[in-house]
C-alpha cells in the first residue's frame, strides 16, 4: 500500500471548460478518477475527452479523435509504457492508459503522451480492420462477419487487471483481448501503415453475451466490474429491467435477477479497492444499483434477494457510487 498524499491546497469549488461552440458550455456525460486519484477523466457531449490533473488549476489535456458524444471514460490499472531498467533510450513517463467510448461507433485506447493518435481503435465487431478491401472470397467473407459498429458504443471498461476490454453495443456485452504496439516504431513507414489500419494496435473478440433472446431487450443500460483484482464477475443491466451476473471464466450467465427496479437500471456500483486503502474480502460480494425510480438497492451476490433499499431521495436517482 502507498501512503495517501496530503492535499495542501484546497480543491477548487468547480472546474470550467472552454465552450466548444459559441458560448455554449458542453454537457459532462461521465467522469472517472485514476487509480492513484491524480487525474480526472471527463467525457463530454461535444466529442471532447479531457484528462485533468488533480488538484486542478483548470488546465486539462484534450484527446482528439471522436466525432460524436463521448459516452464513457476510464483509466487502466497499470501504467504504460512499462518501466524497465534495461531501457537505454529516454522514454516518456509511464502513465495510466485512458479508454473511451463514443456515439460515433468506436472505442479508443489512448496513451496520454499522444493526445491526437489513439493506440487502439475498436470500431469493428470481431477484430481490427484489415486494411484495403481484397478481391478474394476468403477476405470478402471475413469482412462480412467483421462488420463495423453501426451503433453507439455505450460504455467501455478495463477488466481483469487490464487484460480485457468490455464494450456494450446495443443488447450485447463484448469482451476483447488487445495488444498495444509500442509507439517507438523502428521506421516511419511502419508508423504510417499502423496509423492507416488501426492506430497500430490489435484486438480480438473472445466472447459475447447477447441479451436480445429470449427477453427481446433493446440495449444494455449498465455494466459493472472490478478491474483492480482478478475477479471474473461482471454485472449487467438491460432495458427490460433485468439484472444479470456474468461469469467470464466460463462465459455464461450465472444468475438472472428479474425486475429489481420499476425502471431500467442506469448505474451499477461495486466497491473499488484503492492503492491507499485495502478492502475486506466480504466487501467484493456487495454492490448497489440505482434507477430513475427514486430507489437505490444494495445487494449481496450470495443472497437470493436484495439486502437493503433506500428510497428517501426527493429527486430521482440516476447514479450511485460505492465507497471503501
């Protein structure tokens, strides 16, 4: 464990970002803290993704690439590039990777030292685009199966200590492995070819959970997982007001929970371990859900039903967080 930093300067009461069009302030869609709480990722409705250094002075790094609303953002558990004592050449400082999803039909993996060039672009169903179209029948059949995302990528999450990426597209949860190619390519031609294909990185679909059958749900409304430990459990909520517990180790739905709320769940919160504070093992069995039905529900994954309900909010609740 690391010693928690002592904040000398008081935090700013608010953080203003420059408007993108005229005097209109962009709406903030999602925020996320880095594991060491040194940065804040901000996803905006004007296609802007920001990484704000904390404690903030109002300055932020903007990542350019999405051309529609940024739906979610999160930091990796590990840092990149990996630090190595055998490296002779000077390398950029090791920082957490940033993962974003957007309504433009893509998710992007960013290195913080390269704000205009993502490491990996997830924009096709099975794997990265294979370059210019080929005339062979094999390549044609492969391209038919590997269609680009035609809809919004609603969320993107690191999973299992950054080994996987989870994306939600319509009524599916997609789990990918990925490989990040080092930015220091050996020649300029390789850099140009990598950028033209898939930003230099590769990915591959390893499993899909589709909830359109037999419940006829239209979309996955929320996803929750713990990336800081090697837990195979994924929690999902769908538009038909169902809550599912997924076991990624065997690729199945371990449990269905019907109608926990009167409305579709919009947020699933799990206890997240910190580099400063450990969690008891029993804490990982608890999670909370919220919807716009004025209700927060606390669950124990070992129990057949919820363990507590909180309904004294005056306004409707769309988000909830779980503390240490």
